[in-house]
C-alpha cells in the first residue's frame, strides 16, 4: 500500500513538472510572436436616404418627411428676421420645396445642439445630383461655415463664395455685409474679440 502511494506521488510530481515546463515553453513562444497590429480607427460612411422636402424653414434649415428638421452642413444663411433672410429662404424654397431630395447624414456628428439632423442635401436631376449646400453658397444666399467638419470639407466652397461676392450674386448684391463671415475651420476664431478684450 505504501509503495502504491509513493508511485502515485511520483506520477503526480512528474505530471506537475511537465505542466510547468509546457507552460514555460508556451509563454516563451508567445513572447517571440510579433506584437498585434494596432486597430485602425473605424470610419463610418455617410448614410444617404431619399425624402420629400416638405418645408423650407430658412436658408440653411429644411424639414423633410421621415427625417424632421435638417441643418445643411457647412453653410450659414441669415435668419428670417435680418435683411436677406427671407430672400435666402425663398431661393431655397423655389429650388427644393416639395421635391424628392437625397439626405446624406453626417456620420461623425449626426445632430446639432438643437437636435436637427446635420446633412448634405442633394437634388437629383437627369444630369446627376446637385449639392444644395454648395448651390446656396455659389448663388450668394449662404456663406461657408465649416463648424464641426464632417464627411465634406466646406472650406472647398470658399472660392465659390468669393466668386458670388465679386459678382454681387444673391444677398451679396443687397448689401456688402448681408451674409455672416466665418474664418476657415482651424483659423483663429475672432481676432477682433481678442483685441477688444485687451482694451
């Protein structure tokens, strides 16, 4: 009986030694493996859906069935009360009110602080699709405002704004400062405010 216990202890000891040696070998192999590749940041493409534009609220905000209020990305038009606000809204209304539009929602910041969907809106035509956000800038009814950039770089529309201003298109023809001016994204926000704070 004592001999049997001794044999069992020896077998158990040999088994434990094998487990320790095996685990050390696996650990050494694992340490020789190349490090894992870093995970690439996940980029979500914008979603694009078709909806009827049932109402134009102002020159940069519309209402579409099935979506609700939509804030056009990358542009800024005057509110209805300041000079030119009603003209901008009318211009946009003539273009897309009642039309079927493509709404391309921003994948990074899909809503603004007011709960409106942030999007680029396209109007389909036989010749392709027309970017309405860009159209408003090119015709002088909105200025470029690349606040919270997204899948489009609105700063690329600055030359269109400059051309509209030079040709006095849209609101640029009403008054020299009919449209708000915004510095390109990343530029210092308001040098005037900084100067005023020093006085």
